[in-house]
C-alpha cells in the first residue's frame, strides 16, 4: 500500500503551525477585537491566552514525538478511552480546521472587494441580512479549487507554498507596522479597555482559542516528516508557532491602537487598514496591508486544509469514517480522497457568504478547546511522570474553562442561537456518520 510522502523539515512544520494559526482575523475582525477588549485588553487577552496554551502545546509535543500519527487526537485518545470518545474528539477537531477553510474562502472575496469595489455587484441572495455577490463567490471558489489541486498533487508543493506565503506575510507585516507606528502617538491608545478590565479580558479569552488554533496541526503531518527530522523537533516547532503567534497578535493590536484613535473608528470595515491609512496619510500603505492579508489568507487556508484533510484521512484509515477516505494516491502519495472531500465541502459552505464569519469564530473556539481537553486528559490517563501529569492537569483545566466560557448562559459573550445551531448541525452529522459506519462494520 502507498504511504504518505516523507518530505517535511523543521521550517515546514513551523510555517504549517504558525501559518494555520494566523489568518486574516487581524484585518477582517479587528473592530470586533477592539470592541471586546480595547487595545490593552486585546494585547493581554492574547498574551494570557497564549501563555495558557503553553502546557497544552507541551503535551502535544510529547505525544506527537511518541505517536507520529496523522490522526493526532484520535490516536492519543484511542490509547486510553473508548472508540466513541476517540471518534468524537476527531470529529470536533476536524470542525476546528475545516471551519476555517470556508471562512478564508469568503474573506478573500471580501478583501478583494475592498480593493476593487466593483466586485460588490450581482447580488445573488442574502443570508442573515448579508448579501452574497457572484464575483466574490467566484473568487473564493477559484481559490478553493487551486488549493485543492495543490494538495492533491503533493505535500512538497503544499509546503513550499506555505513557506513562501508565511515569510512573505511576516516581511510585509514588519514593513507596514514599523512605518505606521513611526507616525502614531500614545494619545490614541485610550481607552485601554473597551469595558471593565475583567470583562474585556473575558470577552477576548473567549475567542483566543479560535485564533490560536493551529499549533497542533503539526501533529497531523507527523507521518510526513523527512528521515533526518528528529522527533524532539516537533515540540520545538509547536513552541515556535505559539510564541510567534502571540507576538504577532499583540503587536498588530497594539499598533492599531497606537497609530489612530481606535474608538472613533469602531465599526469601520477593515479597521486595521483604515487606522494605518489615517496615520500615514497615504493609500499606498493600505496596499501593503492588503498584500500581507492576502498572503496570510492563502497560508492559513492551506494550513487548515492540510490539517483537516490529514485528520479526515487518518480517521478513514482507522475505520471511523468511510474507509475509502483513508486511501493514499499511489503516485502523489497524498490523501487524495480526503483532500477532495474537504475541497468540495469548503466550496459548498462558501454559498453561506459573510454570515458565517462571526459564528465560525465562536464555534471554532469550542471545537478546538474540546480537542485540547481530550488530548490532555488522554496524556494524564497514560500515567506520565508526576511533573508532566501536573502539566496535563493544567491543560485539562484550561480546555474545560474555555468551553464553559462559551456554553454557560450566564457568562457574557456566551453562544447565541446561530452558534448553537451551527454546533448542533455538526454534532448531528457526526452522530449519523458514526451510526452508519457502525452498521456497516456490523454487516461486514
């Protein structure tokens, strides 16, 4: 039987982890971040959230080194928990990755329309009051098709694309931040918090899991490591992804608050670009921001596509979903059927348009936290040394707290009806899939 190609190096794993984590939220929903936390609240929210994820990252690093399996959380939980728990964990983690793909596919049309307003034409229909325009839909579908083809052809092609877009994003980011901040002032920063300090931090911490999801995607490509890649380097790549992710988010929030009076700009589309343009007084800086955003979107879309397709493939190989999804292309050495499934599903979800942007953020946070909780619980149950059991227990507490913040009705910022509906649809689909697959197993 064909196996996945073994071609990835440390740089590839870093760009996969960080690239999967950081998309275009820093441009598309910056207004939401500042309305939740304010500049200081946003910075502290990501700093604290990132610090809380370090123990979880450590657990992942230990587990992926011991079990380099593309199924990631599925493999870890299968060691100590029943098959149903293993399936549920994998199904939730697929959601956390897959749900980003249509998010990015929709966002690319939105960014393109900001540059070329004429794309906001030929309205097809509206969902939740948000119109779906044909040109933007075509752009998103085109990008989905390109990334599907890229991942179908080979992991080396996908990794090279990920590397170029990741370092291109970082280069452009440093350029426009340094130039823009030189024209800013500390007088723009107040108010430091959008609400009381506690409430601002709470509202930020609720979305941090979604925007920090991605470091654990490294585990999904563990089987594709090059022969000279040491198992201990997985932990290094995960740590680098978390650290650079926190720094990126903290810097961009701080920069936006510094270059322009953010409170006066609240509610403006692409607030990051608006703030820098106002500070510099020239439109060219918007072009550099949009270029960075597009590169960031491409890498985030691709990274989540890789993670979702590998996890789906590995679940098929384990018989948790249709076993045909677990097949490897004999020539390309890629999980071809899984890649096609993710590509088609992304294209279908795109037809929901802009209405999916905010609900996806909320549901993705809970899905990620559920996977992290299950992984830490599995590691704890494996009986590691006492110090590592404490770390795992802390990870369990963090994952549980992140879930409760969104599902407990009395907590500000809890799930609304649209988010509960989105989660319920996904859970129901998983139950049906598990039931059908279980019946097939019994018949076989």
